[in-house]
C-alpha cells in the first residue's frame, strides 16, 4: 500500500526549480512483459498516477493485480513494443501507448529501418516594433542596429566616408537621422533588422562572448540556428557559471538590462566547498568590502536546512565575478554557480544548453521595465 509522507520530502527554497516529475501511468498487463534497462542503471523512480506517491517495496515488475508501474524512457534508451501491433519504438520516445506524438516532433526513418523522431526547428517570432519612425537616431546606432557592425566600428566607417544619407556622404560623428532616411553603406542600402530575443540556459565551459581570441567554445555556437540576424549576449556569465542568459540585437533593451542605474535583479544558487557560517551569511547581507568597493546582498539564505554548503543569493550588482569574489573574500571556494533568475526571466522548462524565443509578453514587460 502506498502512503503519502510529506515530512520525508526535502524543503524547497523560494527560487527552487519549477519542474516537478509527473506521475507515470499504470497499465494492465495480461502476460509477461520485458523491459530493457541501460547498463549500470540500478534504480528507477516511479510515482502513482493520480497522487504522485513513491511506491513502497521497490517493485517495478509485474504485480499481483496485473498493474505495472512504467518509467519514462531516458534519452538514448530503446523502448520496446508493449504489445503486438505497435511499432518497435524509437530512441528518446516520448509517447506511451496510443498517445499522440507532440506536434514539435516529426517521424523519420533511420538506415536500419527504425522510426526515429526528430524535433522540428523553432519558428522565429516576429515582434512588434515600438519605435517612432520620425524620431531622430544617431547614424552610428542606426548602422549598428542594422547588424552591420558595432557603434564604434560604425564611427570609423563614417569618418572613412563610406556612409551616405539621402545620397550625401556623411563624415561628421554624432549625425542624427530618421528611420525614413535612405542610408547606404558602401553603396548598399542599409535596412534595420527585425528584433530577436533568445533565452539560453547556459552550460558550463562556454565563454559569454561573440568571438573568443583563444578559440574557446562560445555561447554563440549554442544559438547559431536561432536567427540570421546578428545577436549578442546581454551581460556576462563567466565560463564556469551556468544559467539564464539573454541574447538579442536590441541595443536599447540590452543597455537597460545591464546599466547599473537600472539595478536589475539576479538570483544565483551557489555550491561551496564547506558549510557557510551564520556570521558570514549576516556579513554578506550587511556588506562586504572588496577591492572595487563595498557590496552587499539584497537577500541570502540556505537552500535547505540540512545542507549548509548550498546558498541562494539575490543581488543587483553587475560587477565582474561578484558572487565568486564575495565568498572567496570570506575563505570559501565556489564549486558551482548557477544563475536561476535575471530581470524577470527564468530557465523554467529549459534544459541545460537549450534555448527558446522570448514571448511577446516577456519582451513587452522588459521594454516597459516592469521586471525588477
């Protein structure tokens, strides 16, 4: 008999992951069934369909009543047919029985004749522009927003005399135009790009830059299929830090999200090499003096009461490596650092290394500054 013991479950923090493992369906088994397991995999989780309870006794095979608890197949694991008439299954199969396949997946056939499901590419979202077409804009910014180059490089091209406005060469820096003016770069018309907003759950080992002189892996490799437009990371996460990262070609929004005066909120989960003392937790909240000035956390707490080596910290500062430097100042070594929240954006339902487009509502909220 399955019982529901709430006290045995670990406590969750205010920023803990939103995804819960859902119930697995029970099925009637009228004969002996076979299940394949990956080598080295010793135990599986299974939950009651309606109540999400853990079964007692640890049995995952045939039961007296004929009910069999199934587990969700893992990526790369072959799922055998459960009864005659069904297909031989695939790798990473997400369908059970007669359930319909997700619309995000299409079926393909491998060289061995097995049916595989391949995820369809995301359809890029077209966002509504909120800029006034008659509002003045600096020429270098206009060129940068078209995805040709950065503003600094645009200034160099303007001074070199390769930019014209309405057929007239412009070499004066700071010149302002309107979006209705005809701008040409090397005699080619300059058109503003559509805005793109991509949210990435950054994995470890990738540099947050568009180009790395040391030829290390960059986050741009993970989002290269997201857009043909030139997008770039908003803010920085160091190579070993994981978590929420926004990439866009909206320079105005990027400035609002990264400039210190806007004080956008960030929440990190920190794994440390030893338990953090209560007096150090209080010191971080009160303020720590670093080499570039005093810094304090807006909020800090332990993840659980049982493990004092894991800490959640909320901070507004955008200084380089600020969280790591805070704990290193107090004699701790950061083993792992994960950003779980940035200016209202979270990595909910987004696996490590995966990305998605922001929704129209999320973009509007960011533009209005509704997120802290």
